[in-house]
C-alpha cells in the first residue's frame, strides 16, 4: 500500500511508508519501553515514528493509535525482549552516511588491519592515503536528567573520548588517525570547535591587561583568548606544556546535524522585522513558521556535516582536503593560532547572508586562539 488516509485527534492526514522512512533518516531512536519498530536495524518507539513523520507533538496521540496506523502502512510492531537487536551506534551509522553522501565510497567498516589486534571503526582510502577513524558518541543517561547543582566541566567528557581513541589507535601509528565524535543527545556536552580545542590544548580562557602601577585593569581592555592547563595533546609541568603526547590522533572530527532551515528562517525573520519596523506578533510569527514549511527555511531542515579539528602536534598530518562538503569546516594552526582554515561554499554563503541581516547563530566565543 503506497499511501493511507486517516484521522488523528480530529485532523485528517495522508501518509506513506516511504515518507515515514525518509523522515527518520537522520533521527536517533529514543529509548524503547514496550513496543518498537525495527528500521534500518534500529529500534524506534512507534510514537516517535509517527510524531516525526507527521511533525506533531508526541503527546497528541496514544501508543495504540500509533501502532494501528503504522501497521496499516506495513510496519511490524515488535515487543521488547522478543528479538535480539544488532545495530551500529548512531555515530557509526551517521559517519557511514556522511562518507557515502560526500562521495567517499572507498571505505571499510571494522576491517582487520595488518599487524593490529584491534579493528578500527572505519578505514578510508583517499588518493594514495589510508585514513583510520574511530567513531565515539555521547548518549544521555538517567543521571543527566536528575535535578541538582554542582560544577560544570565542558572538557571532561571530550577528554575521556580522546583517551579512548588513544588506546584504539595504539597499534595504528603508521596511519593518519581521526577520532569522530557525535552528540546523540547528552546534555552539557558542547562539540563546537572552541571546546574541542579546549579539550586538546587546554582550558579556554581570556587574559585581561592589568596596570600594576595604577593597580587596576587597563581601560577598555582588549581580551586575548588563549589555552590554559589541562590539554590532552601535551604533557604539562606546573600548568605549562612541556612536550607533545597523543600525537597518533591526527584530528578530531565532529559530526553535526546543522540546522540550516532554522538559520535561514532567522534571516527571513530579521528581514520581516526590518520591513515592519517592529517585532512580529505571535500570530505573525507563527504564520511565518507555517509559510516556511516545505521550503529551504523549514525549521526541521538539517544537513549532516563535519567539523575537522586538526591536531597541531600530530605525528602524521591529517589531509584537510578530504572533507570539503558544502557545509563542512576545518580548523587548525595558522601562524601560531587556531583558526578556521576552510569552509564549504554553502556555509560561507549562509554566513554572509546572516552577517548582512544582523543574525548571529553561533554566539562564538573566539575567532582564533594562540597555541
């Protein structure tokens, strides 16, 4: 059956199995309770499947309604414990999709490498180079959702993954090795390039000029970003780096689902505000949201991309020309500072539009930082 028509909470819908599958392509499954649908080897709760396909809140319908609708579309509803599930992690699945959509088809998953007892997650042959990847992800745990207070370390979780990658690459030092990171929903894990380099080179901080004669800060000081202690890519003594370590990791690669529809919507919103000379009312705002559905400004539109963070201490340089997709970025050392060294054409175009319309989607901490 290609398409069905049904009513849900008094509203009429049309839905096809293909649309359901397409809508889940870049979506991570939520934890299953009793029922699930196996899609591409991944168990999805039926309510998540239907809510995603229809773009409606999950609380708007019952599990029984979701099961009935999805059965009509030909999906098999299974119960937890009734089948053993073997599936790749989200980071592995998304990185494979990323490689395929980027045109990198000459790769293997978990191959046996000569002289190594461990199998890397991916091996990519690019031109005359063999590049090794280890995919790691951050998953939410019940402890993450408990209320409470305490200190926050933005680097600890990333540094733990770097240590895991170091062990995985121990017998693969003859290759450029990249650690692939993906956040599948863990709170307080920020994988923007500033925090990746903070984990690699030391806690990110700012120095403020001080006048010792006057005993006060310099008026209108220029803040200078820099890296403090704690970096995983060098050994330290008294908080100062003394020599490099973890040099087998040539780069840290971050997989992201870039919200390009949301960013384009904010550009359109800024233009509407300027045209009206005021803020939009709630009604005007939601009309703009509705008119954006199905366009390149649809708030749900996302693009799978990578951000490559080159290790300045790498034993073997990572070939930064490998990942140059339309929304990809690459950061690395330039004249003693960490800067963006390349960006995809579509990303640059989007940033120029945002700049012209006064939209700042990033809240970027720094544009560069000295090594």
